[in-house]
């Protein structure tokens, strides 16, 4: 997958916004006000940071050398993923879980507003 495919996939989800709060190279995708994916647009090979369940994170890191604890983030919950060499289905599953974990961490009121708006 390339950066545009990942961006399009993420923007198709409910209440997702994009911004560059840190610099001009790191795209941040949020659901409501919380980050669920970061993507270094200038970095080659393409890398994304996603939130994952801690138990699954451990399994992923053992199984795939492209998946490591995310730099400058809580490594228990966040992974850096080098996209090259990974199957599309796995990348989409990682994105989906990150979105879902962050969505579930929103207040019930925010979740209801998002669900009712679409």
C-alpha cells in the first residue's frame, strides 16, 4: 500500500480528520480529537504508527520484523509499521483496530454524536 491508499482508507471512516500538528512531514489522522494513525510522508520506506491491543502488539513484533514499538510513543500501545513487505489485509486490520481502540476511548457523548451524524 502507498500513502494515498492509506489516507483514502482512513478518511472513509467516521469523523476522521487530517492535520500536520508536529511538522510538515508527519500526517496525523484523528477520530474526533484523538490520534489513531501517524504517517511519515517523506520517510522511505513508508512507515505508519498505529495503536494496537498490547497482547497483539507483542505477537506482531515477534512475527514481523517490520513492526516495532513506536518511537516517542507509548510502546505498549503503539507500533511503528514499515508498510513494505506486509500484506494489504494486515495493514488494513492494523488501521481498523487503531481506529476502533481510539473511538472506544472517546466519551459516550462523543461516540453518540459521531454515530448519529452519519
